[in-house]
């Protein structure tokens, strides 16, 4: 299994997001009008994403969206149904949190703050 860093323009990440939307429609689409959330799930501002592969097959992914140097949100985390329950989603979240910490640390370093505890 391979966890690959990429961005929101990656075709495999985009496809995984499409599958997430289909899964959400299946689970809650009739109960909740999901259209009102579309503006929050745009991929154009996603600069950090992870795609998970088993062989050449995409089996999951997720992303972080950075709002400023201190605010990062997990976005579009999804593991294909047949791969759920194996810890893949937890690993995606862990890797995204590590990446977010790297980004915050780099922001502090670029601003000249040394020795800041995260």
C-alpha cells in the first residue's frame, strides 16, 4: 500500500472525491440537501492531498485546506467501502496531521520565530 502526497488537481484525488460524494449521496442524500455544502468542498484551494494506492488502484485519500498560518482543516477523507475497517482512514488522518504540523512549522520559521512549541 502506498500513501502519496499530491494536490487537489491530481486526477486520482479528484476521482476519490467523486466516489466520496456518491457514497454520501447514498448514505444521506435523501435526508440532507448536500448541495448547500458544495461551496465548502471545492478542490481549487487544496494544495496538500494524499492518495492511497494498492498496486495501481486508488483506494482512498484525503486533504488539508490551509486557511492561514494557524488554521488547517481536514477535507475529503474517504476510503473505498471494501477497504474500510483496516486502519487506512486513520493512517490518512495521521499523515495529514503530520503534514499540517510541517506546514505550520515552516510558516513560523519563515516568519522568523525560533523555538515555537506546536
